[in-house]
């Protein structure tokens, strides 16, 4: 894999980690306006929190793009600590909504400060590591955490609380894993380019997946050479962040249907990535999968392969207008560096092979 040029074109400046601007064009450089034969544009699509940016960051990392500037480090520290605070706030709020008492008096004090006044600067203090960890271990907070399908909580909550020692140190430097585990909803678009041989470059485009971000997708549809659609396997018991009464799986199927059957994508190589396999396998060990899918055989609900086969059929049934021989289905655990590398390599090979067929 040769040179890499990374160009974040994030109009609203929300998601620009570890990248060096190469263009000021808010539409995303030349490929967005004039199709360049030597450039293969691959669009990452999917609903919010499906893992698009996580995969994008992994691709950046395995192309050698690291955290290079002090300013980026400062921004990342802020993002990681903000994730800690948001998770802590959501957990405390959940104890109130679910009527679960926080057991220890000192943890109740910490909870009050979290809701009323704590900010990210306060977290640059090891005493907060102890206080937040004690709160995390409180029986009341743990009970709320066990019921996390009833409210909104980031997937990396446990990871962040288990790493408070580092995160609340004044010497804290975010690691690659911290960056992969941290959530920032994407607003606008981010892209990167890298050589893929034969004098071609692959341009990977990450967009925001939440409802109000999706109207921006259409701007790319004319220029896309392949689509990678992510959906989270572990969202079967969750509702949307932006609409707490709407089932995430239903949303994901709906968006998939709209995209895969779009006339502009007819014959465009299409990859369906079932992400968060790690979380999914943990979840089905303790939660009933069949409760959410009336057509699924309850006797099979602890078997991940059977569950994934079922999900695959569910998604493939949505395809009415797209030739099935240009669709590939894979599973992924985007927080796993090696798995991401292997799966992305397979995705790339699939797209390149499809390109040669044209
Ligand atoms: N455990 C686990 N967590 C994951 C996986 N993929 C992503 N995550 C986490 O899920 C959260 C959301 O991932 P993002 O990559 O931000 O999701 P997105 O699709 O870009 O979301 P939007 O930008 O809102 O569209 C992050 O905290 C990630 O660390 C996975 O395979 N396993
Ligand atoms: Mg994103």
C-alpha cells in the first residue's frame, strides 16, 4: 500500500482527528464534483453508532496516520473526558428515572456534582479517578448499567470507567485504543485517500448516520463506486438515540432498503457489514435474542451463527432492485484492529474485483 493523503472535509469541525487537510473544498475534493477514473470512491453508510467512524479510524491507523499534532492530542483528551462525563451523567440520570437508589452517601455526592457542575477540566485530577470509579462500582449504578437498554449509553462505558486512572491523570496521553473506543457523532463528512495499486487511489468517505445527517448523503450518490453499509449486530434491544421510541433494527433495515435499492447504486458493489460482533456475542449470552424477532427459533438464540444468519436473511430480504451478485456480506468487530484490517482488506478486494468485471 503506497502513499496516503488524508483530507478531512468537515464543514462543522466535529470530526477531524488525526488528519492533515489537503483541500478546502467542502464538497470533499475533486472526486465529489468530477468523477476521476483513477479514483475509487467508497462510501461508508449506516445509521448512527453503527461503527462507520470507528472503521474509518482503524483504516487511518493501519495506513500509518497517527496522532501527530499537540492540538489534536488536546482535542482528543477533551473528547475522551467528555465521553466519561456524558456516560456518568447518563448513568446517574438513569438511576433517577428507573428509581434505583445510589447506595453509598459519598457516591450520591459525586452524582450531584456530575449532574450540576462537573466539567472536563475538573477531570485532570487523580482524585476524580477515585471518585468516579467508586460511583461506577456503586450497586445502584451497576444496576442501572445492567438495564442500559432502557436509556442511551455509549458502548465503551465500561472501558472508559476501567481506565480512569490514566484518563484523570495530568499526564494523560490518549492511546490508539482510547481513540477507537471514544464516540463522537459525525457531523459533515471526513475522507481519506490511499493508493491501491494499478495507479489507482481509494477514497474512503465517512458520513454522519443520525437522521438529520442523512440528508447530506445524497450529495455523494452520483460519484460513488462502492458502498459499505454498516449495521450493529448488538442493537437488537436498543432504541434510537435521536428517537427513543424507535427500534434501532427497524431504522437500520429502513435505511438499508432506501440505499441498496436506490437506482443510482444499481450494480454498484455493495458490502453489508454486520458490526459489533464482540458486543453481540456477549449480549446474546445473557439476553433473549428471540424475544425481539418473532420468526426466530428460540432454541437457537444462544448460537451466534444462527442469529447472524437470521439477521442476514432479514437484511437481504430488503433487496429488491440490486443484483445480488454485487452484494457481499461480512461480520466485523471494528474495535479489533486485526479484525478490521482483515475485513477491510477483503472488502477492498471485493470492490476491486467487481471493478474489473465492469
Ligand atoms: N465493542 C464495540 N464497540 C464498537 C464497535 N464498533 C464501534 N464501536 C463503538 O461504538 C461507538 C459508535 O461508533 P461510531 O464509529 O462513532 O459510529 P458511527 O456509525 O460513526 O456513528 P455516527 O457518526 O453518529 O453516524 C464508539 O464508541 C465505538 O467505539 C465494535 O465492533 N465493538
Ligand atoms: Mg461517525
